[in-house]
C-alpha cells in the first residue's frame, strides 16, 4: 500500500505487525494517531478484515472523529461502515443498551453528568444529617468513583475507619438513587460493561467473537475497569493492539493506572513491543530537556527521542519578582512573538498546574486588551440555560430521572416550592414508583389517586406540569430532536424567562440557540443518541480550532495538544510538584510526568517561568524553584533570574545548596515547630504543622490551614505563632 512508503521503520513495524497482542510505546509527537489509523486501514485493505470485526477505542470524541476521517480518506467514505469506533464510555453505553436485560436498568437509561452526580451525593449527605464540612460531596463522590474504577461495588466497599463507613453508606444510597432514576454515572458505564462480560459467558463470547481486532489509544490512561473489559473483549482472538506511553500518564486522580502497560506485558508474555522514538513535533533541544526530566523517573522503559527538525533555540528561563510580574512577562512575550511575525496568537499557549493560576493571567491579558481562550472554564454544557433545556429533554426521554425533574420542575417558576417537591418525592417512595410517574398521573386531575396527597395550592401546578410533560412525551416519537426542542421551548415561553433584554440575557438566549443548532444536526438520529453524545462530550472536544488567540490551560488539559510557543508558569515547589504530592512517591512521579507532558507539547519555543514571591500584593510568600528544573542541563537554557544569576546558581543557593557561599561554618538552626503543633498565620488563620525540616539556613514547615489547605513556608518569613 502506498501509505506504508511514507512511514519510518518503527511505524511500519507497528502497522504491519502480525496477529496477537501488540504493545506500541509511542513517544510524544511520534505519530501514534497515524499508526492507529493506518493499522485500521492496513487490516481492512491488506488483511481483508471486515470493518464490522474491528473495535477501536479512543479517549475523546475528537480523536474518534479524526481517526474515522483519516481512514475514510485513505480507503474511501464507506471504509468504516460497521466498525465500532468511539470512546470507552460511548462504546460501553451502546453495548449496555443492547444488553439491558442483564442490567437493573431499562435500555433508555440516562447518563448523569458530574454536576448531577455531585448533587445526588450532596442531597444524601444532607438527608443523613452528616456535616458537609467533614464530608464534602466532592470528596465523598471521588471516593465512590475511585472504588468503581477498581471494580469495588457499594456492598464490598472496604471499611478501615469511620469515614470509610460513612462513604459506604452514601455509596449504597447513591447507587439506589441512580437505579431508581434509571440512570448511570460515567463510572457505571465501565463497571456495568466489565461485569456484564465477566458474569455472562454467552454475552462475552458474542462480542469477543465479533471483534477480531481490538485497538486502543492512550492505553496508559486506562483504569482497572477499562483494562478488565478490554481483556474480555479480546479474549477470543487475542488480537489486541494498544498504543500508549507510561511517561504521559497523568490522570491518576481519576483512576488511570500507568501500570496497566506492565500488566499487559505480564498477561501477554508473547506480545510484540514496538518503540516509536522519532518525534515530528519538537526541536531537539526541547526533546533533550524533556528526556532529562523523565529519565529520572524509576521503573520505566527508556526511550531516545530524536527529531529531524534541528536543535532550535535554547529554552528561555525567567524568574519574575512576583506572580503579577510573571503574568505580565507572559503577556508581553506573546505580544512580542506575534509582533515580530514569528508566531500567530493561536500558536501560543500558557500552561499551569491548577485552574486557579489562570486568574492573574486573564487579568494581564485583559489589561493589555489582548484576546485569549480559556480551556477548563465553565463548559458550554455546564451553563444554566443549556442544562435546563437538556434536563427537559432528558425528562421527556426518561420521566424517572429525578435529577432532571428536581432541576426544572419550577423552571420557569410555576409555584412549586421545596415543600411541595419534598412531598412529591415522599409520595413516590411510599408508592414505590418514581416522582416523574406520579407527576404524569397527576395530569389526570382529581381522578389521580395521588391528588389528595397534595394541597389544592400544590396539586394544580403539579398537574399542569405533569400535563405538559405527558404532551411532550406523547409527541416525541413523531418529532425530530430539533422539533421537540422547539416545542418545549415555545410551550415554556423560555425565551421570555431567560432573556431579560440585558446583555447577559442575550448571551443566555444565544446559548439556547447554539444548543438548538446542535439539535438540528440530529435530524436523522434519535433523542437517545443526542442526549448520550452530549453527556459524553469531553473538555477537549469543545476546543475550537479556528480561534486565533493564545490558549490558557492546565497541564492536564494540554495532553494531546501541541503549540508553536509554550509558556509553563508557576514552576515553584509546592505548585509543580504540587504540595499535596510531597509525601507520596507515586504522586510525585506523576507530577514529574506532568511537567514532561507540558514540555513535549512544544514545537519551537519553550519558556519556563516562575515567581520569587506569590500571594498577592498584600502579604507575599517566598517560593522556591521547582525541583524538576534542576534536572535540565545548563547548556539547554538561556535567560537570567531577577538577581542576574542563572537558574542553576540560584536554585542551588536558594534551595538545595550543598555548601555555604563562604568558608565560615554555617550556623546551626534548631527547629521551632514540630509535626502536630497548632499555629496561627496572620493571613490564613489557624493551621497544623505537618512536617518541619532545616534547609538552607532556615526552618521549612508544611502547614495545613483550614482556609487554604497545605502551604510550605520559611519560618523566618512566615510570622507563625504557636496557639
């Protein structure tokens, strides 16, 4: 085939590998999408595999669309007809709807988004009379999610302390409410599918026989549930082709386990292993810096990344006096790069460890009157008016959806208050049916057996809304998604409700119209498909490619992207690596991988930026350079610190100096604080010392404050007092 002639030897070896398990360890920018795409094309065109026999799994809808487009470009528009291609979650949703008879759900189940999931947990915590300060909904939900990723059900949740006992109680109730709403969360899609294949040999055999070849992208980001279901799906033919790079595994917080790469080799000792080391994205200097950082990580297969694009310019290091100056430097530098004609605004990106770091950067861009685009801000699908309309559509599709019902039962206001809503749920539970079915029955008026359960003041608006819902549900099968959309919006007079003729109101209505434009694209598809695709859309799927403005995003969100000029800011210990990771070696190694991912997003120009002080223009806290900066050789860097010294000299003198700058012996510093000591800070209030050590002629303490979390402080500057 002609396309094989354009590949490098490593890529060709991967694409033409024979049957059996294949592990492709793909360095950043090494053309892994090309390898996956052309592997599919090779199987169809050269090996005679029918598309129906191929399962290709990606992590984003955007990646799935790109793969499908590339295969069709190589082989023709009908080439992928019948192939199952999509994200883990979308593929699992399809399988579960087909096999719903094995589930505690109906096939029209809805998928609750992150907000819905957390709202359920918050409600349960309140109903259980638990402290929402001790048991934050986000934290409890994260524990439940982690358990699901490890295939641990509610009844099997391990208890080692009282908090675990509370989480288990919430977990049990959470699952009951999901099932009662005929709903799943994102984790359930994976768990239900893994268990379906595990517990039903006939179902497992059906799909394992069908999928003669299983191909997986971003394998290093799979969790145990995903790994398990992949094993089942490839159990008949054992033709599983996985592409990934453990060095780019940065989603541990959501269950990703880079060790799945090791598990794959252990479970498949006969697997062919191919390394992709030629980088088509970055200059060699950038790759050398990236390798100098990642080579310090233990337990990894070393790769020698190389590029034919030349050495390029040295990496620019800048040490700003404070965080305001850090933001100004970034904006000024981007303006100069654009003014010089070297880069377009959209070629530039600013990356940071946490979302909170975007605030000063945004202010600096606004002050300079320069446009920017922010990734990870409130997503389009997270906006109030968009969620409202989606909730109405979900309720029509599935009246048992309590989350959607609670959201819109009084939108626009129709006189249904919290007390009435509570009564509605109570009546539903007493009769062992969903609140939505009670509402639909109330549309019959006084003929409904539930009518007398409500006061006259409450029953009339409930019946009116029930009648509207019944009418929409009756009409839905004969309407397209956009026609149903219009029917609901018009019946509600939603425009008058949402558009108060202010600029903000106009924006809200424009968001509704944008959602309608999306609905128009589903003229030949079902409401079920529309709702599923919305629920599974990822942040990266919403990034617009045609916006010519610098991109602000977290290092996590940068995964899979590339830019001509990259600024990585906040390179201070405590930010990157994050202070929460200090006491956990595995977490620290993920922080290292995160820095590596940021570096390797760069094509031509890389800026590493930090601030000597942070905390605002009132009280400022002195910071220390990120320890990972020490790994980058001097000869790859250019630029000076504010003090006029280079990066290495300052880092060694200010943080981990091996010796004093003078010949005099250093004074002996004694620790004033011990772990467990309660202290008070003039700005952050009360805290508890977690750790204390003497370093660079000062005592360095890690303190957890009730107001801001963990901070690392120099005692000589922090003005701490013992309580």
